[in-house]
C-alpha cells in the first residue's frame, strides 16, 4: 500500500467478495477527520514519545460500500494504516467475527508491515485484553496512544474508557447523540434502562437531567456536556460542546458529534486544525 502524507488520499479499493458493510456518504467526513487527526498526532509527537499506538474500538471490516452505489471506500483502520507517519502498533477490536476476519485479510494485503493486534469481541468486555496489547511503558520507553471509538449507538461504556485511560491515551469519540440517544429517548429514560448511566458512568444521571431541563431540554446537548464532564474526571481538559464536530446526513439531519478528549493542550491544537480543515473542505465542495 503506498504511504501518503495526504489523509484524504487512498488507493482504489476493489471488491474482494469479503464482507463490506454499507455506510452513508457522511462516513467519509468521519474517516477524513480521523485520518487527519491521526496524521497530526503521529507526526507531531514522534520526537517526544518512543511508541505511538493506534487503537480502534468498533473497527469494522476494513472496507465499506457507500449506500446506494457501487463505490467502495477504506474504513478508518485502513485509512490510518496508510499514513506516512506510521504508528508503532495498531489494535483493532471488532465484535462480529466475520468482519474481523475480513479486516485481518485486508490489513495483511494493504499493510503487511504493520504490527496489529486484532481483538475479537465486545470492546466493553475485552478492555483488559486491549490494555495488554498496548506496549508496556517504562521510564526509558514512553508510550502514547490514540483511541478512536466509533460505535453505531451510545453503547460505549464510560468504565471501558476509564480503564483504558489508566494508560496515556487521547480519545476521539463518536457520540451517537442523535442517531441513537435522541431517537431512543423514550426507552433510555425508563428506570430499567442502564444505557445512559453506562455511557456517562453516572448512575444518578436522571436527577442531573431534570436539573438541566430547567434551562434547556436538549437531550443530546445534556449528554455531550455530561460526557465531557466525566472525561474531565479522568484528567482530560474541559471540552466545550462547540468543539465536538456535528456530522449530519444528506438531508441535513444531525447524526452524531465527533469529540476529542485529552490531558494535553497540544492535542486540542491538532483538533482545531482538523476542524478548520474540515470546514474549508466543506466550503470548497459546497457540502
Ligand atoms: C460504525 S461501524 C465502524 C466501522 C469502522 N470504524 C470504520 O469507520 O471503518 C461499527 C462497528 O462496530 C462493531 N461493533 C458493534 N458493537 C461492538 C462492540 N460492543 N465492540 C466491538 N465492536 C462492536 C460493529 O460490528 C461494526 O462493525
């Protein structure tokens, strides 16, 4: 696979008859942002850290097909694998065995040089295995990781992020606030649902939501603010909602927010560049 400094460049993908889930066109926005952040991260920190590890929870199969078309695109793991400034290690966790098997074959095809741990299973259950796959740090060997969390829903448990954050990790998190949380509000508000409590790591979230509603009844905004507060509890810098990129579908309906969380101010400088670049691209292509 040719290496590139341009995070928007990827070699043509051809159908290999392996599983290739359909995605909306807007998945490309997400992939571009993740690839650009990963390239800024990897090139920006390489002098200071001995090891850079890229982790993707919810990794998929490596290839996707754009809904309603024959166009195949590389998923985020392959986009990151092609970057010129390589990571030393890659960890991909995927729940569906057939998708992970396809990923393994594609990674071997496109990036045979890469040191990759493929972890099969639910990332919330496999978090210890993921931690073990991150190279051990020592006083003479500094390890910094970037973890992209890319679920379809709000199924990522804060406890998983907490366990991972015992290592030095920056997190890019897709918060499925509209395509899941808002749509399923009537289910998640029920006393028997633990989904929001698990996402926020906050069993008493319903009381805070009631308080919040005195001024604002925007449930996605409440979740975004509360999730950022929970991340602050892990030592991340404050992350205002307006820095979380809102991604919409073709009909201009909000789907999710993509948010960066780090303990290091420099990470937010990189993220700022990603947000500016993305806005410039959208203006250029009028999307
Ligand atoms: C949005 S797709 C991600 C695709 C990939 N990140 C990309 O952009 O190319 C979400 C993936 O997460 C997988 N998945 C769902 N629940 C999971 C879980 N609890 N742990 C790990 N993977 C999961 C699904 O099978 C699906 O492949």
